[in-house]
C-alpha cells in the first residue's frame, strides 16, 4: 500500500482542527443563552452556535468510519477524502462569513434576497436536499439575525430530519425572539409530540390558541393534543371555541363523541 493513500487523511485531519475548535467552543452557547433585547453579541453567538452544532452533527456521523476509510485504496479513498474536505471547508467558510459579518451586525439582507433564499430553501426541502436548505436558512440568519421565520423553518427542517436536539434549540430561540408568534408555538408542540411528550405539547398549543383564538387549524390541534394527553375538560373548551369559529366544521361531532367517551372512561376509572 503506497504512502499516497494517506494524503487525503492528512488533509482531513488538518482541516478538522479549526472546525473542531469552533464546535467545542460554540456548541454550549445556544443552550444557555438568556436573551432579552438581543444585542449584537448574543445574536452572533447564536449564529455561530447553530453552525457549530451542524459541524458537530456531521462529524459525529462520519468519525466512526475513519478506521474503515483508512483501509480503502485507490480512487475511492481520494474521492471520499476530497468530499469530506470540501464539506468541512464549506462549513468553515460559513463560520468565517459570520465572523466577518459581526462587525456589520446592523446590516440586514434586503427583503427580496430573503424571499429568494427562503424560496430556494423550500425548493431544496422538496427535493430532499436538507443540507442545501440548511445553508440557505443559515445564510439568512447570518445577515438578519432577527428574522424569526428563518429560525422557525430551520427548526422545522431539523424536526423533519429527526434531529430533535437541534430542532429544540433553534425553535426555543425563535420563541425567545418572537414570543407572540403562534406558528413557532405550534412547531414546538409538534416537536414534543414527535418525541412522545404529549403532555408537554399542551402548553405550546394552548399558547398558540391564546394568540390566534380564531384559527380553526390551531383549535383542531389543541383538541387533538388535549385528547391525546387525556385532558377532556381542556378538549371540551377547545371544542366550544371551534364551534364558535367554524360551526360547519365536519369534525365537531367526532370531537364531541371522543370527549364524551373519554369522560365516561375516566368516570368508570374513578368509580372502580
């Protein structure tokens, strides 16, 4: 086996060092952030932490294969090595762009550019290109750190990819930026349900309904979540609101029946 086989590995190690340092330093920051008015330093930390988390995630998924990778020979080694280095380089470039942009924190990407990047991200998601979609959202955040929709969609992307830790951190930050955004509360509800925490999902959808009491979709979510959490009284309250908002809703009868069944079951359990 020729010495040249180890060249890609050497390149990988060299490229990994600065990225690993970034990840180690920045990952905890998103968890402990306590934001009131989002000064520039805090928003910079958030942006860096999101990228650092992305680096950690990607490296974590590939580091276990390095030993096998070292045993490969020929073109496959070189090709694989180049691909790793290219992706690490792309991530590092994003981090450097954030550092460079910190000096111009007041700058915000113009609405047309944001719209274009959001559309591109949505198109990539439809194509199953999560990596490219994620890049678009991070690019928006790097220039406009208070653009809540980018955080929300990034969190939803992580949720879709079952990256629940990243989804929680990103969506919780979006909630801190915009506590009055009902859509973010619904996304947090969906996250709790995905993780099997139905009871924990109720406060989020309750908050969404408080913010948007005339939204039939949110009321539907509220009733379903309360039923799943075995809270028939809450579900009945949601049913009353839904009836007021949309008396022709076809699910009213079904919801009423399910609530009554749950109340009867609970009554029997108490008597038994």
